[in-house]
C-alpha cells in the first residue's frame, strides 16, 4: 500500500517524466521531410541521441541525430561531426513551426549518404 508521501512522490515523478521525454520518438515531428544544408556549429554526441547545432543561412537549427550505435551502423564517426563542416540533413521538422528543430533520417557529408533510418521514407 502506498503512503501519502510515496503517492505524492509518484505523482510528481510521473508529472515530470512527460515533458522530459517529449522529444524522443517521432510524435513531435510534422510527418513531412525537409532537407537542410548548413554548417555544424556544435555537436553533443551520445545517448539517448546526438544533438547538432547547424547554421542554415544565418538561422540556427537543432538537429537530433542517431544514438552512437545508429550513427556507427550508418558509417558515421564522431569525427564526422566536426565544427565548421558542411552537412546536408534530411528529416522531419518539429510540428511546432516556431521551433527550428529537426530529427535526422539521412545525412550527407561530401556527397556521401549515411542512412540513420533506412526503413523511413
């Protein structure tokens, strides 16, 4: 049986988990693909996924890339995401048009395609 204190803590934790997990998966995306070409400003690589800051014609976009195993499977290394490198990314943008947020499905470096999610069109 839960005590009042444990019940309150459980509700608090459950309430906090929702927003923290909001950008995992695909529900937050528009369902449509766009392609961005830009320059890598920064990269934070690791789990649960990597995050890039990309300068696209003076606008900074945040791009979710794959988990380390997914990037490796696509033929990418951490060194590929060097600051200042040009990158082309195709993926699904946020359904909130005011966010400059994209979940990458495909990445091109120097014309070479890297499929993060080959099962997605």
